[in-house]
């Protein structure tokens, strides 16, 4: 009797990542413009989930910071 070899195929959908565009005006009048794509954050194994969202670090002269927006609709239970 002949052995049948099982072949597994994986189909990946090609999708364009969602992009968030931002324009930020600093108190000194400097304007920062840019965009960032959706990404997965580190899993929270203590609470059993993983979030996705947008995050970007900004810096201009005396100002610096970080924008982080969590998309709770994309929360995945682990």
C-alpha cells in the first residue's frame, strides 16, 4: 500500500496595512506631519490579550513625545 504524503499550504492574504496620518503643531509653531501603520503591541499574558494600534515617536527642538492609539476592536485573546 502506498503512503500518501500530506501537503499543507498556507494562503496569505495581501492587504495594505492601515495607515494613520497626523499633523501636530507644537507650542513654538513647528508643525510635524507624518504617518504610521497599524501594528501589534506586546501581548499582555497576565490578562490574556494582545492589542493592536498606532504608535509613533515625535521630536522637535525642546519637545519630544509619543503618540499611541489603541484599536480595541482588534483585541485578540491569547
